[in-house]
């Protein structure tokens, strides 16, 4: 068979993410020996997962990139010394409402203190009724959001990224999670399906 080559794409979102990782990779090389040793030491208590789901130990550089990606993405300055990791509770269930004029997410509840929390919402492109699971295709829409217990509008950012859902492709698979902007820690993900009303 002829060998297939994927179509190379480079959206503005992908460019932003690549720029952050390139910047962080360079900044890691400027850390002192003591700082690098501290990141390596903390990394020994953490683990990562391969694309196949198998667990593996990570390096200090991996941990530095993992945490600082979210810190920088949420508007902060990259951490030079590793933070004390305390974990982040997953957000609550949420109600998703999708119509031709609006797309909102409403969290059932929010933590009492949201000082260092940001909500990240990811969504798939509009999918047909025949698709039963497209959560893996979800990508961030809009900027990190300060959690509130009222409806959060997503339509403008969503339509700008993917175009509006329609009768042919009425389903949107959504994931949401919290980021601790002080440490870069990510909570567990919640998932839900929004269907065009």
C-alpha cells in the first residue's frame, strides 16, 4: 500500500502551546544545579502515562514542563523552584445547554475558596449522531475561567474555534477540570455531552 502521511496543521492554539513549551524548555536550562536537583527529586514522587496508558517515571524536566505549562497558560510566571504539591479536587458535575443561540456550562457547585483556581473547558468539534465518544478530540476553548456557580457562556469561543453545531453534527463532547494557578496542578477531568436542542 502507499504510505499515508497525515495533514500537517498548525492552528493559533497549537502555536501558542508550542511557544510555551519552547520557552519553558529554554528556561529550564538556565536554572541552577540546586534547582534542577530539586525538580528531579520531586519528579521521583510523580508518574506519567504513555499514550498506551502504561505508567512511567518522569524526569525533572517533564515535571517542570507539566506544571509550568498550566501556570503560564493561566497568566502566571514560570516557577523556578518546585512547589509543594497538595492535589486539586475535581470540579462538580455540570449542566450543559446547547442551542442555536447559546452554549453554556453551569457547575453544580464550586469550592468555597477559588483564589488560585481556574476552570479549563475543552470541547470536541461538532459530531454527528452516529458518534458515541469523541472526548479524546476535545481541545481547550477560550481562556481559563474563574469558577462561578452561574452559567458560563461558551458559544462565542466555541463557534470561533469550530463553527456552530447544526442538525447534521449536533453533538459536542465536553471535558472540564481545575488548575491550581499557584502550583500548576491539574484536577481530575469531568465529562459531559451537549446536544443541540
